């Protein structure tokens, strides 16, 4: 995880290295610059997820399709640069690249490039919502990420654990709904990502209404 990268001093470049300053900005949420960087990153992720969802709606895609496409590539390039900077500023790039957040960072940028060869895969950009897990580092709640297995027993006693639970479910609903949109398509009633997310929610919370069936 990114937190483990941060907490391991062996991953920090030497103090007199320019990479050390970059490391502080990217990985240290305790500093003003680091917190600002993470807040901008989280806002960017939210924006691109919203753009992808809106682009799946036929009406909005017809009106703003070109704008959505341009913004998608702009954000993808920015996230690619950010990922490369993370690899550059850590002492052990391979260790970060194979960590939880390193893998998520890589997965977040691949769908746009895959869309050049596999039409439809760009909608899997909602996987970027997983990167919002960084918000727990910004809010100094990273330690609660390891307590997911205690949520059922602690749900009534911990507001922070409730927040983590709801956030995790929201991520799953968005990702699974988007997968169903790509797999099933409009022929089965999955005409947009919001409708597919709606199906995922009613399937998760009830036995389903039967209005949308895979």
C-alpha cells in the first residue's frame, strides 16, 4: 500500500536529492503541499468517474461526447505522468509498482489506452474510483483499512468503520454496474452506466425487481 511505502524510510530518496522533495509532495499528506496534492488528485478522480458515467448516457453523450473524450485523454495523460512521478521519487520503484496502490494506479490508466484496440473498455475507467481509497490517508484514517473484517461486529459502534463499509460498497456497485454495462449492453436493458449501477444496487439490497435482467 502507499502507506507502507511512506512508512518505510528505505523508500525515501536521500535528503539532498530533488526526488526527496517530490516524494514529500506526493506521499506525505501531513505537509500542506502533500495534502493539497492529494485533494487535487481525489477531485480529479471524482471528475473523471462522473465524466465516464455521463458519457454512458445516450443523451449526454450525443451532446458532449467530444468534450468527454477530450477530457478523458487529458486526465489519463495527467494520471500517467503522476504514476511515473511516483515511480521516479521512491527508492524502490518495483516495490511500489507491485504494492496495492501501485497496481490500482496502473489499472486506473490502462483502460483508456486499451480503448484504442478494444472498443468499450474505456467505460472501465470507473475503476479509478478505487483510487479514492487515498482519502483515508488524507483524513489520517488509513489504519482502519486493515479492519474491514471487523466491520460487521463493529458497525453499530464506529462511525468511521461505517463510512469505510459504505465507501467500499459504493466502489463495488460502480465497478460491477459498469462491467454489466460493457458485458450485457442495451439489448438486455443495460443502456447506460447509471441504469447498470441501479441494477447492481437493487440486486445487492433486494432480490431484484425484474425490470432489468442480465
